[in-house]
C-alpha cells in the first residue's frame, strides 16, 4: 500500500498547478459550506432568541380569545389581577422573571408628524425588562410611579429627530372602544438592534397604561422567562392559572420553527450544489490524468499491476486531494466563522414588521458547532472520493496492449 501512496503523491506533483487548483476548489467549497451552515444556524438562533425575549417569552399566560394581532382591550379578553398570579409563579425555582404586560395600539404625534405605534405597559423593576434596560442609549429607564414618562426606540427617535425631554402626544385605544389622548415626556431611548420592533414600540409603566386604556387591574398577558429553556415543560405543568391558556415558546413561535426547517432544507440543496461543482472539478482532473497517462497505465499493467491496484492508485489520488483540500478549507473556514461569530455582520433594517411573529435583528452572528465542522468535512471527503471512482474505473478497464499503443 505504501508504494500506491508514493506513486499517487508523485503523480499529483507532476502537474502541481492542476493539483493545487483542484484542492483549492475543495477548500473553497468546504469553507463556504461551513460559513453558510454557521450563518443560517446563527440567524435562526438569533431570531428565536429575539422573538422569545421581545415578544413571547418562554411561557405566556393569556385568555383563550386574546390575540396579539388585534390587541383587544375588552375585559373578557384580558387577565384580571395579573400581579397576584405573577407572584405565585415567581416562587417556581426555574423561573427567571415574570411580568404582566398590557398591549395597546395607538398613534404618536410630534409636531406635524404622526405614526402608528404599539404601546406596551411593563413592570419597570422586573428582570424581564433587562433587554431594554441594557439597551438604553440615552436618558433614564422608567420607574413604576412615573405617570408622564415613556421609553421610545432609537429608530423612532432618529426618524422624528426626538430627544430626551421632548413632549409627544399619544392617542391610545381604550377598553370602551374610544381613544384617549395625552401628552408624555421622553425619559429614555433604547435599542434592541431590531429595527422593525424598536421603531413602533413605546413603553410606559403598566399602571399608567391601565389608566389610559381604562383597564385597571387587567393585563393583556403574563410574560415568563426561564433560566433554562429545557425546563419549559416542567414549569408549564407547575403553573396554576385556571381559566387561562398557558402557551410555551414552541407553540407561539411556529413561524420561526417553520422558517428554520425551510432554511435547513434550502441549505441541504445548497450543499449538494456546491459539492456537485467540487466533485465535477475533481472528476475532470482525474479523467484528464487518465487520458494523459494511458501509455503509463499500459506499462504498469504489463509489469503485473492488477486492475484493482490501478483503480486504487487513482482513488488514492482523489483521497489525497480531498484530505488536503478539506484541511485547508477548515483552516480558512473555522477562523472566518469564529471571527464573525464575535463581530457579526450588519444587515440593517430588513423590513420585518413587529407583529409578524418573527423578530430579525440588524446583524447576523454565525453560530459554529462541532457537528457542522464534522458533517461538512465528512461530506466533502466522501463526495470528492466518490467523484474519483469513475475515472479510476476507466483507468482500470484499460487493456495493457491497447494502452501501450496509445500516443498519451
């Protein structure tokens, strides 16, 4: 077997340029597949994390008829005495944060500008609001007793040239079907790096939101975050909320899960396409080698080398090209993925609505996994070696007498 490897190395060194470009094709394919796999995984993971943290929570309690899309303020569609229920849930060990929230639609007016917005009443001290507190870029966070202050998103502030202390007018729908108008002061400006959400969402303390919407002692939902997502089923079973619906993150994020499945399917076909191009390059390289070395194959056959040994020779060449190409591809792809996993790459506002049920940030952070490295490497190796089978079979079929009379 050693002489087969030595002969394969010698043959690859005969035409260094062709061997290098063939291995380079494998390297680029491997690095590209690794980067794309990590990028799609990172985008889906990031989207799910954002949707849970901004929109659904790991668990959510609401009435059977409540839908975020219509933001009903009818008492029959809301949770009565939400803080009493929240205090009971807080005692569960796996729970990180529980916070009643009140959602209402409305219009914001500033000077001659008006824009449709979503008002969210929150419990300011709750850890559930850490994502907004940590994303504060200017001003101060809300306090529970503030009755005139609001928190607005950075894209909204930039679009309307708003600053801390500026007065804005909110026209908010109420539970009796009318609208209430009141002036508020901007206390802080936040960003979650999710433009579709930040540019239409305004926060105020839940007590003030209840007052302006005439829903005192009611909330639209109870938002629950867990320390570990894997505890979802256990916590859901432990919650006692008779008369209300308890939904987990999988039930509320069916769109994200569906998009992830479609992305995985798309990635599968993308992998086939890239590996197909790579295998074509390798096959052409080895077929050219067979054509150029027909006379040499005849001499080897005349000297007693069997057909299966000739086949092994070409398959060994394909294997060496595959190993070299994959290793170089990993040396390129792994550092590239790890770098962008830290810094991300900026996409900006992708135009995803805050009510779409799927949050997309303005940057993508690839998420590398050991499984991706192994699966991409193995796939590239197997496809490359398999692509060498046909040229190797063609070489093995050559008759020594006919090959010796060849001009190649």
